[in-house]
C-alpha cells in the first residue's frame, strides 16, 4: 500500500471515528493536532471528560486495527496529550482525562464494516 493510500485510509477511519463521537454527543476539539512529537488523531470532550483518541484503520481481511497499537505508540499518544494540554489555551477544565482507541475496519468500497471503541484503552 502506498503512503498516499495509507494516508487516505487513515483519514477515512478518523472521519468515521469523529462521526461516532458526534453520535455519542461528544464535541471534537481537535483533529490531526500536530506537534514535533507526532500527531493526535482526535481530541474529544463531553461533560467533564477529555479524551485523546488514537484511531487505527484497516481494510477487511488485511489484519486487525490493533496490530499497530504497540507500547511505543501508546507512550507517544500519552506524550502528545500532555503537549496538547500545555499548548492549547484557553481550554475548558475537565475532571477526567482518558486515552481511548478506536479500531475501524472498512471494505474495498470504503464502507464501514466494524468500529470498536475501547474506552480507557491505555
């Protein structure tokens, strides 16, 4: 898979994940927030909870979304979350902070096959 195809697939998964959060009534505060350490896929909020969400996307029959959510990636997302908290001003106060993972599987026609939302995944 080319880099462009991988980027396109990833953006599709992030869009589907953002729509999932919207259906839950969550506000998306940031998408693809870039820092020198990498990129946060989604930052979402509802009531008193702030969520940093890592989205992993794959095509049906070509592995599992979680295959690339390894220890280094989880540590990177935690670091990126702390950078977001330090850089974004003003921002609302949240009582709870969580790191979620969203696994998205799509078919060859880019239709959603499965979406798994793991709350407090790491």
